[in-house]
């Protein structure tokens, strides 16, 4: 059995809009439209999409906060909306800007309360707390009230709080928001190590695509409530009209290189940039250039994941 299973899941909301001074028009908005997918134990999956695509609605159904309008959801073998208490011991959640910590209490006391709520055994609690405090550099913050923490500091506290009871799966919404570059690296390393050592399943929603590139073996893209892609990062680059770029360094400046299947994007002295479809193998193009031109160096640039995702959203071709 997969750890997470969604089958033809839908979720709609009734919205009432003004139509004149008094009259209101009722309409139904479909936030999630027939999504199906499974997540196996130990996977780290990126779940991404534009604002309003349905990401948060999906996560709320996976945690039992929302009930699907149609279809079925199973997490760790239970129905989230019907067995929320049972499921709570199996999952951890970090909801972006919303903290699970107690606003007026120091971090240490918030963690202590969670220990009692989840009935975490003493040895397990102290071992986990020591490990997470060290990995996320929370030692100097343990006695600071949550309200006095910066967003980045609180996010590290929320991540610790979500993991103290050793959940099978953790849902992370923007886990590196508000963090500086060094702190982001620490959090990413921590999450990678957590997955490697404990096999914790992670479902990650983020707008920082570096998080996806460094953490996720699989990515799902949702747009307008529908799943538009589910696969590896490499597969994203094969979609639509994305292009790779050959950076060619010739022995001396020359007219634009004429190689079938490529397009010269620009030239700068002896250096030229040639684009070609991402689905096309670079090998024959490289061989053709090497045979016909005085070549000093050559490299292949993959399309940026940001551009690939933007193309999925907008339906427009991009190049590196």
C-alpha cells in the first residue's frame, strides 16, 4: 500500500459575488479537479504550481482539514477527514506563514507541550530535540518567546515541532521562506539527511525551485486544480518547446555557425550560443560542429527549471 493515495479527488467551494447594490450571484469554484496520484514511503516529492492552483487545498485534504467533494484520500491507510486524531500521530505539518507554536511561550516550552500532546517517550523526545536543535542551530533561541523570533527563526522552530514525534510523512509549505542563504542550505541538508536516515516521506510545496532541485527526486505540477505533470526533474525539460543551449568557443571570430537543427541565439567574438530542442540529442550536433569548425571548447546548458515551469503555466516556449 502506498503511503499517500488520491483517487479522482475533487474539491469545490461556493463563492458569492456582488452583482449590484444588494443582489449577490452564487458560483461554484473548483479548486481541485479530479486529481489522482500516489506517494510511496521514503519519497521526497515537490508539489508546485502558481498561486491559486490548488496546492494548499490538496494539503488540507491530506491532513483532514478539508473533506473532498468527490473521490477518495488515504494517508497511512486511514481516511484523513474521518480519522483525524489517529492520523495526527502519523503526520507533521508546516503551513508557511501559520505557526503551530505558542506565540507567547519560549520555543522550549512549545516543544514541551507538543511532547505531551503526542505522548512522546522521554528518551525519544530528548534525542530528537537535541538532534534537531543542533542541525537547525536553534540552541540560542530555545528560551526566546515565539513572538520575538524572526520569520526564518520561527520556520526552523516549526520544522522541529513538526518532526519531534517521528511522523511517517511531513508536509512542508515554503520551509525556507525568510531564511538567508546559509540557513537555507542548512535546512535543505537537514531535510535530506532526515529522509536518508529515517526514511521520512516529504511532500514539499515551495516557490523556491532550488529547494525542488536539491531535495526532490520527483515533482508534481498542479495548475487550475489539475495535475499537469508528474515525474522527474529531467522529464520537465523534455516538455513542450523547451530548448538547450550549445555554447561554442571557436579558435577565432567567425560568421554564425550553420548546423542543421540549431539556431544561433547570439555571438560575442569567437563565442556563439546555439539553441536546439531539449528532446534532441546533443551528440550529433557536437560532432557536426567539431568536424566543420576550428573548435576550442564547447558546453551544453540545460534550460532553467524556472523557465520550464513558467512555460508550463503560460504555455509559451522558452530558451536558456
